[in-house]
């Protein structure tokens, strides 16, 4: 196949920004949190939905971005030379204080949707090019999800926080690597199966891997057929492992929290309405949160091809030839009505048009070659 896959070039577990901010707010003490949150950059985001009353569910938009100007010199060549901000991970978090539950909804960056304010369609990550306001409005208009707060985290922040909590442990059923025609772009290389300790750099390599391969029982290297969806699943596994490790490290102790707070503060951007008081309220409401209850969902998609204004879907005349000949951009189209059902489950909206969450299929099971916590 000569069509270049349009999967994300770089990835980080963006929701970590939320986790760190909440931990900072309550674990390190109010006065210390005020100092540290004051160091977190803020941005004005018109179009955010008003924050709900205390105790009511809330939606947050968390973006992982390869902001080039924040990267160390040693990373700029590895992550690319394009300047500016790109949304390499787009993740929605639905917090339900009454049940101490959190739901994640991953939006593939290649999702092809109407972009707010443009009158046209594009990959959803393009909506961030003019700032978070356009992305917030695109998500509201296309998916029907109101966003109350916005957080952004960069590569260095993710890597530093993993190191600050002492790394994470994941069990790899198979040897894995990142391989793009002989080039290991992310640096992922696990030579043998088993439980492995990952530091920040290694965890980032796993999160960023877009050409994930595993060595099967036949000794042959196989490509993960899930591509971007497989990457999203591994991203959610990383998040659970991070949350569990943070709890094991006892971050309620201000001295232990200091390293995490210091590591994260300069690598986050929040909307200017996410105040310290609201962060404290969230932290208090989620003091009993258990990482194993975290539900991860993904927008259902089907791959398609685009050239100019022409979009070819699987099954349409000419699709196999276009797939083989090259020169087409690969995109992901949302599957209807499965997308509406997934959004309903994420928001907990039962009803005739939105089936009860309990009646919907649970997320796809972990593939046998994917890592798991150990």
C-alpha cells in the first residue's frame, strides 16, 4: 500500500495535566497549591460552557501537544521542526463527583469533521491551529459535548512527571518496537517479554509510538492492526498505570508531592476560569477515586481517503484503486449512530435516542500484544 498512513506523528498522555493539577490543589496544601498553580500558564478561551454547580458532572478538554518552542534542544530534531502548536492527543474527561467516577473519550486527531467558523471540513486537530476556542466549538457543534475547562500538557511535562513519581511498571506479553521501514521514530524498544520498569523517556516512547510492532510466537514482527485506535488504547493503559503509581507514592504528603508539582507546573496551560478554588473542590470530590474504575471510550471511526473535496469511503467505486495508487490523504470518518451512542454513554444520557450506558457494548478488550499494568 502506497498511501501514507495519516496517524498521529506524536503522542502524550494529555489527561495527566488534569491529574497533576488536582493532586497539586489538595495534596500539597492550599497555600502551596496557590503558589504552584500561579506558575501554570493560563489562556482565555471564549465559548466555554459555564462551570456546573458544585457536585454536578463536568466536562474537561485535555490536549497533548508537541509545542516545539517548549522542547529541549535535544528533542527538536526527533519530534520534528514544524513550529507552533498541534493537538496530537485530544481527550475529553467527564467527571461525576456523586459517584467518584471519571470517563475518558478519546478523539482521533484524524477525525474528519466540520470545523467551526470555517464552513468546511478538516481533520479535527486542525481546529486547534487558531487556538482552543475553535476546537471547543467544533466539539460542541459536531459531537454535542459542552466543555467547561481546557488543559494542555507538553512532552517534557509528561516525561518529567513520570520520572517524579518513580516511573511505572508495565507487563509486555511480547517484544515490541516502533518501526517505520527500519526507522524507530519514538525510541520504543522492549527486547523481551515481561514486566518492565519504564522511566519518563521510555513511557513517552510508548505513548508516541505510531508504528507499533510486536514479535509473535512465530518470531516474526507484526504491525498492530489497530493503528491509531490501538495507540489510543495503550495511551489509556498508561494513564491508569500513572494514576495507580501516584496513589502508591502517597502524594497526599506535601513533601512527596513537591517533585511532581515542580515537574508539571511549567508544562501545563489552563483556561483562565479554572481557579484554585475549583481545583480544590474537584480534588475533595474525587479523594476516593480509584484508577481501576476509569472508563476509556473512543469515537468509533472508519478509514477513508480524501483528495481536495472528494472523499472516498470503503465500498465505494474506486476506493481500492485509490488506496493502492497513493496521492490520497487518509482520514477517519465517525461511524453513525455508533458515535452518538458512545457520546451518550460518555455523558450518561439514557433515552430513546441515547441508549442507557448499561445497554451499550463495553470498550474493545485489550489486544493480546498490548501491555498491561504489573
